[in-house]
């Protein structure tokens, strides 16, 4: 097949090397794909199909063919397109193409109809279930049993019963990503690690996104497993500090999260393959205090440079996007981010990430009253369930009468 367009703005290596497995067993192109959350569709399900059947079904083949023909896949890849248009941070498409570039030449073996006969997973993203002890406001019941229980969902637990089907394909894997739900409170996560340790753990990198509310389950501790692997990057989901962190991620105890985070950070002294960092969702929830958050992280020695934090720009749900805020809130946001930039520059720390964030917010800002009212009402309704008070924390978002 003609594969000369590797460098187009559509091509992504993911459908040649990667599977994203959701708690329900559904398979997606990657964790950033909008195929599920916008269209409620998947490329197949491990509970009803085996990996080989999914790998070359009509949908997977069409995705590969379209990418090589430089045809946009808006039903699958819009989040990357949107972020790249915003020109901030690295998208999943860009990251995967860079990190797994060594496998791009193999794409030439793709058949004209998009068939790629070899199922050799290099990167696996697996979510065993949606078991989670938090109810993050940027999340929902599909990814949190606590959320589902609060909403009275009849079937709260989504469960991937056939994850063992992936074990035969682990021999070529270079990287495994665990997220949730909350992976560190899932028994199968530890069983899976034990299975890998029997084989090629010292060649595999582990990547986690965790709420860091725990580091163990019963008698199993992550430090019993992580030293066996080539590298472990444990990333804490944290969008702000103190009462703001606990408001955004309901049921979170901020002090306990930081205690666990620092435990992992200090473990690097004993096991040099273990690292930790922070991923922060940039949204209406933290945009007006982002500078304060960064200053706090440095002052408390939680991070030591800006490489230890990544900002993920929220684009879904659209009513939580920072760019829809009112003009007065925009002024407060830019002023607070500027405060953080000044702090970093005063301490000879790179401020580029904050500058990029400010630029994104300023250049893409467009107050959307309808969506913003939806955001406010969404939080006021959750306040009634959770005994919290949105306006006490966010007076700048109070709607004018």
C-alpha cells in the first residue's frame, strides 16, 4: 500500500501497535478517541470477540486506510485535531508518533483495504473496571462506581471479564498504561503485573494515571511489583490543592494524596526505575487559580521542575472548557497565571508551559453563556447531593441576576 503520507496531519501509529481496553471490555483506538464518549460506539468488545477478530474488522481497517489516504477521522480523532488547532502541548497522536516512531516503517505492510495482518501490540492501555472511590466532576459514572452509586445507576460496576485474552500478545509489548476507575484498588491489576513478571517485565515500561488515594490493596503493595519493570511512571491526577482539589475530586483527601505521592517520589532513592509526576486537567475548575496551584507545588517541594507536571486541556464535556468563561473571570485567570509565571522566572524555572496555557486561553476564549450556565447548574446540582458550595469557592463564577 502507498504509505508516503506518514507525516500528514491525520496519520497516527496507534491502530498499528495499540489497543485501548475500557472497563466494559470495549476496544477503542486510544484513550483520547471520541468514538465512545460522543458516538457511544466501539471497535469491538473483548467479552464477545477475540483480539484477532477485532484487529482486522471493517472499522479498524477503514481507520488505517483513511489515515494513509490523509482523510480526517472526525468520529474517532477530533480531540487531537482540536488540540493541535489550539497549538498547546503535545497531543496523543503526536506523542505516539514520536514515541513509537521505530515502528512506522512497518506500516508499509498494510494491505490496500487497511488490513494489517500482524497483531503485535507494542503499547497496551487497559482498564479492568470502573471501580473508583472518587467522584471527580470532570468524570462520570462510566468511569467511577462511586459516581454510579450516587446517581442510582442500576448496574454500577462495568467489568472487563476477558482481559486474559490479551496475555498471549504481551511478548512484544513495550509499554502498558493503567488508569481507571482507579487501578491501584483493582485486584486484577496486581494479578496482571504478576503475570507479566513471569515473562518480560524488565523490558516493559509501566505508565499510571492514579488518584493516589492508596498504594496497596490488602497485602499487595505496588513496591512489591514495580522494581521488576524497566521503568514505572506513576502520574497523579491533581488539578488544584487543598479544598479546591477536594471539591473537584469528591471524596479526595488532599493531604493523604500528597503523602502517597511523596512516598512514591522518595522511593526513587531505592529504586531508580520509579518516577512520579502530576497530570492536571485544565478547565473551568482551576483556570482562575492555576498560578497559585503551581506556586504551591513548588513551595511544598511536591515538584521540582515543570517537566513534572502536564496540563491536559479539557475539551469534553464542552461546558467545562476554560475558554467559555465570562470576561471578568478571564481577567482573573490571566492575572493568576501571570503570577505563576513571575514566580517561576524569579526562581529560574521554565515558565513556558504556563505561557502556553495563558496563550491558549486568551487566543481561544469566547464566552458562551449557554454552556457556562450549564456548568454552573451542573455544580449546583452536585452540591445538593454532596453538601458542598460552588459559589463559596468560585465567587468569580456567580451568575448575574
